[in-house]
C-alpha cells in the first residue's frame, strides 16, 4: 500500500507501447506546513491493467478527430499515451499515438494541446472524465494495487 494519497499524485505523462510502459508524475511530499513536489517516474515492461489500456484505446477516435483524418486513416489510429499539463483554469492534455499510412508504415503523432475547459473539438467533456479515470488507474499502478492479470495457458503463452 502506498504512503502517498491519490490527492498528492499528479500524473504528467503516460505511454503504453507493446513492450514498454512509461509513467511520469509528481508527488506532494508534505512536511508540516511545507509541500514539496518530487518527480517520480517508471519505465518498465510490466503490463498495465486492462482498464488503463481500454481507456487509451477508447481515445483513438478522439485522437484521429483532432487531426481530421479521413475514415480509412482514422480506423488505423491507436492512442498510446497522454501528456497532462495542469493549469490554473484546468488541465491541458496532449494525446499521443500512431497510425498506419497507405503504404504500411506506422507513424507516431500527437494531438494539438487540448484544453479540457474548451469545446473546440466537441469531445472535451468526455475526455475530461476519462482523464480523471486514467489518473486513478496510473495511481493504482504506482501504488501496486492494480497491474495486469496475465493468464497463462498450458504452453506458457499469455492468453
């Protein structure tokens, strides 16, 4: 169990690729009346929980919409991460991911910065709720409370 409370955990960046999971956050260290922010990060091969992976995948159409991709390209978009900048008037997020070109190349890209207090893309309200969920999932990963449950088959492969 973590000694850090969820309210003192501030997610900055999260990225999940097939063989790598990266989380960066700041933690509030409280000593009497003094609060210091300490950077924390992990770059691991541990697979994050399915709930976290599902949130990222659900953002794939939003990432595609942020660039106005055609339907075929939009279908190949996969959201693999998020960057979060905390501002006084709310979070600004950048979604990251990749898409497959017509010639078969996989290209990485990021959304423009998306202010969760705006309504420019018409999906900010949905994204805002999901951002809070992914912050909770990242904290659960940080506190060792929630990681992937991998089931093994009799031949030793993941299922």
